[in-house]
């Protein structure tokens, strides 16, 4: 899997270079010296890496990262640049890789290198997604927003409704949802840290954890953007789209029912709506938080609800995007769990069914949008029912296995000795 990921990164780097864009490897290397795009993500990556360390080593690692960031901050301040942070944790992660190769051996080296790889994978996944988005904007000149918006009539145009509700909450609600939306990876790290809390003691990683699901969603999902490119209501029907927008009507007036067609758009805005990967990631966070303590379960539920509100309320997605994103996440999660335990009949059926529903959703949005909008009381419940059926299939395939694994071994009852 590691070799396949490396080949994929190199291929994506060459693809980006073909369009005169920096690839994921280049942008990651630049952040060793240049200002990072997300300092919070880099500190979250460092936290993931330290699951293989002792508590004393973790404190040293974070102290070193903060100290390095302080030096960078002073240099940038002296040069007149804006304050940024995040170089420190990246330096510490790379230093741990050097220490693993030069100062460790055997099992200790393997464990530390796995920790380094885990931390770097989170950052590299973000860079990979950014590169995908740049490529979609350069290669997909026409977008299918009119089809998504028309199909969204079957759900009652939820983005337009949510947009008005978020605006009514004022700056407090807007800033809260914006933070949740932007720092989704940080929320994932909180759940992942709970799942990986025993790695240093047990000297090994669990077979399945949230980071794996998060990365697979981020690697596969953007490929669908190339198939169904959309920019979102705030761009296609709002002021953010400029002269490329159909009209400036979001979120006040839902678009009128009309025959949809592909529409040209700029070469800058990412075509990153179908499916909603923020919904997919938030769904994964929710699923993996279910086995945690009560506070973590509440946090996972809050992150899911807030992410759904933000994706719709900021006009980044249509309602049909969210349904596709949830189906996509459940299918990926089911496939990873089936891969870990061995492909059995229930696992194969669940993944095949989820993939089939996902394909049918995309085809329906593209070729049945007018019919869906014309009969909302038929297609609206059908869309919800499709999602519920995938959820049911996922639970039916995973719960028996989990209950069997969690059940303590039953000891045979002692037989009374004969008198």
C-alpha cells in the first residue's frame, strides 16, 4: 500500500507539472522553509506522530516545535512578513525520521518510522487534495451545477434554506461553523489520538483507525470531481461566481425549474462539490467516535452536524452532494473493515451495494434531474431511502463482527465432582 501511495504521489506531481502547477511533493517540501498553509494541521500531524513516543519524549517534541516556530516567527517579523506558524512541527517530524534511521534499530526503528509516516501522511493527504483541486479547475472548463441544483429541488433546495439560517445566526454562528469546516482534519486527529492512545505501550498500531479512512477518502474522492465537476451554489448562483454565475440569487431565491445544461466557468474555482468530501470525512469522524467516551461521542456528533450546516449554509454544496458524500464514506469505511477482517459475503455485499447506490445517485443527478425536480414528493423520499438503506447495510455487515470481537471468551462452567 505504501509503494502504491508513493507511485500515486509521483504521478500526481507530474500531472500538476504538466499544467505548470506545483505538485504535492513540491508544496510539502516548500513548507520546510516557507510559510505553511495550515499550522494547525502540522501540529495535529505532530500529535499523531508522537503516539509512538513516551510522555517525556512527547513534551520534548512539542517544546522543540514551539521553539523552532518562535525562531521562524522572529525572522519573519524582522523581514516584515506576516506571522505564521507550522514549520516547527514539520522540522521535528523530519528530525524523528533521521533519528529513527541513525539512532534506532529493530522494532524501535520500525515503530518510530511508522509514527513519522503517519504524521506525514496527514499533511501529504492535504497537499494531494489541494493539487487535485487545482487540476480540476484547469481541466474541467464546464461544470454541471445546473443539474445538481435542479435535482436539489427534490430535497427542497436545502442550501438556500441553510444559507438564510446561517445568515440569521449572525457572526457568532458563522465563525463557529467556519472554524469547524476549516479545521475538520484537527477534529479527526482528536478521535485518532484516542484510538491510538495505546500504541507506545503495546508497541504496535491497531488494524483499523480513522486516519486510514480519512486518507482513502481524500485520495479517491477527488477523482469523482473529474467525472461530475461542480463549483457549488455560492459560485454558480451567488456573488462569489462573478460574471460566470448564472445569477446572483443565492441564498435568497432558489433557481427556477428549467432544462439544465453544462455551463462554462473560470479556471480558478475548484470543481469540488460532488460528492461532498467534508460530509464524507465528518461521517467517518462520527463513526469512529462511537466507541469513545461520552465526551468524544458528543464531539463526533457535533462535528458531523456542524459540518453539514457549514457545507450547506456557506453555499459550498447542494443537498444531493451531501447524500452522495455520506454514501461514499460508508462504502469506503465498509471496504476497509472488510479488507482487515477478510472479505466475507456480508462485506462484499455491503461494499457492492454502496458502490452501486453511489453510481446510481450520480447518474440520476445527471440524467434524471428534471424528473426529480418535477416530482419532489417521489424522488426526495427515494434519495433519503437510498441513504438509509446504505446505512442499514453498513450496520448489518459490521455490527455482528464487532460484537463477536468484543464479547469476552466464555469459560466453560466447572462440572461438580461426583460424590
